[in-house]
C-alpha cells in the first residue's frame, strides 16, 4: 500500500538555482514525486530576481514552471 504525500498548510519549499547557469525562462523542473499528493504549498521561494516559480500539481507530484517576474 502506498501512502500519499501530504503538504502542510504553511509549507514553503525553496528552490536554489545555479546563479551562473540558471534554467531558461519557461523551463519546467520536477520538485516532488509521490504516488499520491494531497495539499498545496503556500508559496514557492526561488533565489532569482528574474524568475518566479509557478506550481504544476498532478496526482503524482509537483513540478514548477519558471516564468519571468
């Protein structure tokens, strides 16, 4: 039996991008892989003044799409 990943109400992940080789705008990065995912993050922090993360939730996990601030 596989158990779901449950995200807390105040959970805030932090993504640390390589400042010398940041991903391109529009890139989608996998963050969390789980057999089932319940809940949502409050926000997602990114160490970039140029990019912000937009969550892409599925039943199997979470990815983020990096878009221009």
